[in-house]
C-alpha cells in the first residue's frame, strides 16, 4: 500500500517507524506546523517531522485540512491508507473518503474509555488498573469509529505518565505493524464501540497541576504520577514554586493542617493531607535540577512548614 502518515508528538514516532519497517511505502507525512516553544520561544519542528525528514519522506504541514487545496494535495498522493497517531488536527469527512482503505487511528486507551486528547494521564488520574491501545477506523466523531484491534496492558502501581506513554507507544507500534497486511486485504472485522462505556479525556491544563492538600493523599499521589513528565504536579514553598516529581501516599490521618510538613529526613518529606499523608521523594525548585527529597531536606528547612502557602 501507499500510506500517508499523520502524527506530531514523540508518541507517534514508533508507529511511523513500524510503517517504514514494513513492506508498504510511506509516501508522505502530515504533521502540525512548526511552533515556538520554551522560554526563548524558539521555533521547533515536531518529533515526527524530524524523523520523516531524516528518512527523506515529504512532509506536509497544513494549518487545516478543510480546504479544497488540502484535499487536492492529499488526493495527488494517491494513498491507499492514511494512518493517524496523535496528529492534532480533525480530519473532515472529505479527507476520510480519499484513501482507498480509509483512515485508521491508533489511540492510547481501551476505547470507548478515554476518548480525546489526554487518555494516558486521565487513566492514571482515575486510578485505572488497566489501559491499552486501539486501532480504529476513523469517522466524523471524536474517537468514535469502529474498533479494528486492541491490546491491553496493566498500569503499574507506581508507573508515571511518562513511563506509560513510552510503553503504550511501543505497544501501539507493534499492533499497527501486525495489522497492516490485514488492513491491505480488508479482512479485519470491525466492532462498534459500546457507547455506554464512553468517557472523555480532556486536554491537560497547567492549572490542574497545582496540588490541593485538603484532598485525599491517594488522589494527590495519582496526580503526581499522571503529570510526570508534563505539566508536573506543583505546590508553593516559601513563596516559590516547588515541583513534585515523585511521591507516594501513606495511610493514617493526622491533626495537622493539610499541607503541613510532618517530618523530613531519610524517609522523605511527609506531608499532611485532608485524608492520609504523602511521602514526597523527588522535588525541583525553579532554575534548579530535580533532586531527591533527602538532598532537598539537607539544604532547606522544612519541619513545620505548610506547603501551598504563598
């Protein structure tokens, strides 16, 4: 088949590599336009673009796929199949009809659970014990198309969003590679999604990363895991941002005000919560590297401090 690939972030790259390692031909790659990033607002290419250019594949970066010119450009590629993995642009019905075998999407959840932009983090935040990847025939709705194949995996009890991201990227690439020939033959029997189990994984916002110490320690620990490596859970320490990279929840309540550091030493930084306690294991101040809680304690006064106070 002649395949057009559409993807943008690092999550998409293993799937692109799986296509390049197959007998099929990637005739073009679609990815989001270059955008400024970081403090210096330097314009950066997407990970998918960098990989595609390194392989000598033509790259298209339209701001929209809704125009007649965009449709004409895709038609000129004469694709048999379009594979979409975290592209970031909506494919209108006119685009979905262009490839001979249609458009398929590789999604990082067990659909219909966690449709939308942030399925990996939302699964951890919800305390799900299982997730996976699904290959779906695309239609006009958001992640609503019939399922072609899925693979399940457990979520580790201490697994972070970053770790699960990398694991699902590899799992998805393997699934895609295994199903390419069946997609070419058109022999996969699709299954409609069960709408009763649908949930929406809304896009992450930096404001969600701020810890509310009045909440349950178990929920705070889930937030720390889910938001590693972005946007990273945070609180305030002596008027400064303190990012929390690693933490675990402890049972047992205390009369201390939520956010109060109960103890700090070799065992980590123990903080009172509305329910239970949190043991902080790795932190970071602005302009500094992330360090262990032990190293941070050695250099800072923490006993009795109430985190979150301005």
